[in-house]
């Protein structure tokens, strides 16, 4: 792991209390994920909320899942992060 990567993970651990191992688990789980499958997307949303220690209401989860499965939003981490905050 490069110094840059180590610094990012140290920052995540310190500032957001996110374990780098959890980040790798989520990243690995989405590599071949079917984002048109509601169960897969719902599981991913729950994993991300847990890793970020941010509760997501059922209503918000439904909205996120629908947007992703219906491909109504670009699927990148920045967009998903904004969606979780909003």
C-alpha cells in the first residue's frame, strides 16, 4: 500500500471512524454487482450506511434503490454520497 493510500485510510479511520477493511469489503462486493437487482442494491445501500455509521430511513432507502435500479442517476460514489446525505 502506498503512503498516499495509507494516509487516506488513516484519515477515514480518524475522522469518520471507518475501518479500511470495511471499505475493501464493500468495494469487493460491488465489483460484479447487478445494479438492476433490487436485493443487491438494497444490500449495498445498507452496507454503505453501516460503514458510514449513518442511519438511512426506509423511505430514503427505497428512494435510493429505485433511483439506482431504474438507472435514474449516475452510479458513482460522489452522487451516491450526496443522495445519502440529502
